[in-house]
């Protein structure tokens, strides 16, 4: 679980995220050991139960999601500065809350193997709570279920990393389109055409080819006397 793939994935420290997840699990394991030594069997088992594993997984997915979106946003902002993209245009490209929710859901779907293992862990945890001192198989089964949960957690992390690869490619395609952004020439062309039309009209009036409207004569006299 600790080693993982040891990838940073373009600046995203996945190894560090995985290390924090394992640290949380070790902390819960330490608490379970303390509770067990005090004879608090139920609390000890619960501290390493489904809720703990699910919470650590959700935190891990959340961290990776935020790190990925932060990385993509920084890349977009850098590209926008180089391409001189206005801020209002950049905001349309930056990841939204919807993008955050979609990415988190897709990364979280990698936890399917862990969910399956936690179902078995629940089963053996219940047996462990009811076991007597002589029923050592219950302890063995529970410990093996914990080990399987650890392996499935590691597998889920690897699946999440592969999913992140494809999701980053999707998000960076948007960054690429931002790099090719060009300011629209429509306002410039429209202004030019209007100016040309006014110049032609003014030439015709001044040349006597068409009658000048009353308001034009008043404006002319007011300005030029």
C-alpha cells in the first residue's frame, strides 16, 4: 500500500497521498490495539471497520480530485497568460463544480474491489465480536479479512491512478483548445464597416450629391459656425 506506483503524474504527488492514507489506517490500527488491551473489544473492532476504511478511501479520492483540478487550473492559467486570453474567457474554461463532482465520482468508482472486501470484513467482524476465547479461528478470519481489505485498498488506488490518467487527458484537451483561442474580429470588422459607411455618406453630403438632413446642418453650424 505504501509503495504504490510511486508516480507524481505531472506534478500530482500520488505517492504522498497514498502515504497519508496509510498513515491514517495505521493510526486507527494503533487505536484498535489500545482499545483491545483495555478489553474494549467492540470499540477495537469498530475502529478498523467498514466506516474507517470507507472514510479513508473517500478522503484519498477527495485529495486526488482537488490536486488534479488545481494542477489543471494552474496549467490553464499559464496557457491563458501566454495566449493573452481575457479573464472572463478563462473562467469559462476553468474546471467547474460539475467537473469536480464528475471527476470525484469517476475516481471513486475505482473503489469497487475495496467495497467487496469490506462486506467480508463486516461478516468476520461480527463473528469476532461474538467469539469466545477458545474460538481462535474467528480472530484469524478477521485478521485475514483486514489484510484483504488492505490489498484491495492498494488495488483501488492503482485503478484510481489509471482512471486519473484518462481524466487528465480529457481535461487537458480543454487546455489545448484554450491555447488556440483567438480574439474575435467581429467587433473590429463591424466598427470598420460602420466607419466606412459614415465616411461615404459624409462625402456624398459634402459633395452635394444628396441632400443633408436638417439635424446635420444644425450640428455643422454649431461646430464650425
